C-alpha cells in the first residue's frame, strides 16, 4: 500500500505545491526531492522499518520533501523545533534511539551541544536522483510521525501517530472546511506542532492546493500577503491575531481602508491552540468582516471539534465533533493530593467533565511510555484528554486542563478559564492568567496574574472590588500579581507552571 497523500501528489505534477523564500515549487519537484531523500536514507536497505529520523528543516518545500522522503523509505518522521535547545534535542535523540538527523545547514550551530553520536545529513548535499529504487510497501497501520509535546513538569512526551491517524485527521478537515485545489493558504505556524503540520500544510497538499510559508511572524508581511488577493485560508493562534490587530490600529487610515477592501477574497480564517478573547474576535470582525472559526484539538487527536464553516459561530465555543470523531464528557474526582482522577462515567447533559475522544484520528501511543499510554485510555478505549468541557445546546465549550485549570477552593470546584474570561472583560486588563496556589485556609487560593493597559491606574484593591460585582465570593482572586507580560510557548499558550512560580516567589 502506498502513502495516500504522496500518491495523490503525483496527480498534480506541474501544479504549484509550495511557495517559500526560494520561490515556487511544483508537486513534481517536491516528489523528486522526496524520492532522493528516501534513496539517501535507504542506501543499501529496502525498508527503514520504522527507524526514527529526526529533521530540522525550515518551513518550505524542503520540509515537505524531507517528511515525505522519510515516509517513502519506511521511517518515522520526527520534526524538531527550530528553537529547541541542545538539551531538549538530546532528550529526543535518546528517547527515539535515533542515529540520523536531516537538517538545513543554517541550523547546524544549534547542534553544537549534542552529546550523542548522530549522523548529520545536510539538505544542500542531497542530489536529485531519478534512479529507480525499490521502495517498501507502507501499510496505514505503520507509525508515521512522532511529535514531542511541550513539557511542563516532566520531559516532553513523544506522541506517535500512524499513517491512518494522519489520514483521518486530514480528511475530517478537508470535508468540514471544504478544502479545494483552488485554495491557497498562508502558513505562519511552526512545523513541530499538529496545527502547522496537519491543519495547514498537509490539508493543502492533500487537496492539490498551494501552501505558502512565511516563517517569521511579521505583522507587516502577513498583512501584505493577506491583502494580495491570492490567499484563501489563514490560520493562527490568538496572540498572532492580537499582534495583527495592534499593527493594523497603528496604520494610517488610508492603509486600513485598503486592507479592508481585500479581505473578502479570503474564505476562511481559523483560530486555535488557546482561547480567543471576545474583544479580539470583535476587533477582527470589524477589520476583516470575518468571524474567526474556533476549533479544538491536541497533538494526540489532531482536530476533534470545530465550529461550522457555514453556520453560526458562537464566541467561546468550539463547535461539534468532526466527521469520524466520537466524543463524551465524563466525571472526574480528585485524589488526596488534589490530582484529577478520571472516573469514565458520562455526566448528565450540560454538566462539566473530562472530554474523552475515540476514533481513527486518535494517536497510537506515547513513544517508549507504555504506562502513561495505558493510563491515558479508559478500559473501553476512550482517550482521556485531561481537558474539562461542557455542552450547551449540543455545542462544546472547553474550560481548561483538569490538572491546572480546575481549582478546589473552599470546598468548591472552580474553573480558572471561567474566571479568566470574566477578568478579561475589564476594559483596563490586556491579559490575565488564573491558577490555584496551595493555601491553608482555602486549600487552593484563586490567584490571578494581570497585564494591565498602558496608563491604567488599576491595582489589586480596585480589581478585587470590581471582581466582586462579577463573580461569586469564592471565585474572586485572593492573590493578584500585576506583571508586564505572561510566559507563553511557541504556540502562544500561557505556561501556567511558570505563572505558579511567579506567585511562589512573590508570596512565599
């Protein structure tokens, strides 16, 4: 069996597949390079037999060819973040027992601190070879990719997806978001996350569309591309949208009007990876005329829930299950250390609980981690996401992580995301993050880190007084920390363990 996304690419031959800093590249050009990479990897072998191949390649046609070349040769593709420190790369090398890494020469300095003997394959030294090589037959059940999730308190875990998992994730989005070969997406997302790899890049390539890469998150360049009357789809995280709005607000009125006129060419704009602020949603609609489509997913399942392409999109909600995705909401409890425990019993309609997912989109395993893999699934095969969700009129809302966004305070279970949502409605608050901190009186004290607007006189006393008019007493923050910025990862998600450390330093 051949890999379907690669066999589909052969249909499009001279069509443009990718645009990057080096220009435009056809599907045939990428396939030829992918075959050459496969030849290089195979050497005198007939099959890599799921050998783990790391790669550190800039977004563009070489990235696609590298990923596909590894797959053609029967290997498992392991993308490395371009910003990964040597220590983290060492962890991935050791965890995967890999002995090869494909890289662009511009990233060779990042590997100076490697403690492992590993073969470096320079993308500039791979010659296009059109010789016929016997490639292995790849069954869909084979492992295809390992993406390492961001570590918080522990080392990052390797999420293993099969070719069938990836195919299922792609086809669900193709159907729901009506991808076509006429589409042209601007991809500004990092390519060590499922958002950038599957949602943007692979969906485009499956469809015979164009994926244009813009690796630097430069608001001026992004607005220039979006107003070119070429781009039909755009996907970003909330922090990117906020940067784009801020840049647009500083433009002369003439430039603003010019951009507005061009926005009708785009057919879909998507936001994900973190909750979208209501004000961001409103401002973006005012600027572009587009209501951002919010969806829910994670590395382990790809995308699972999505607001409709055609239909009402409700702010704060993430829609319904995608085709082929089964969902349920189950009750959780807390052990003596306040750690959440999945009970795998469905809650009544409308109640909050842990979102669990089943389907061909769900990952195979955590690499080299059978115990965590086993504990992540219920006895009847549902993946425990660890995210708290509820439904309203059948539409899903995500409240946050059970492990860090459910606070047990004064005997009550409180959603940190609910409190954040309310606090963000204050006109002088730019950003905020709510965590639970150990407290003798409350068990956990609701604690809010706040970024206030320039020139604001808002302080802890004023904020608590205002919060008491919006929230029940036990939800009002006990600890308030006013900060210049909140720590975020490469996808714009707030890193809450670092928020907790900020409170520990301040109040302990």
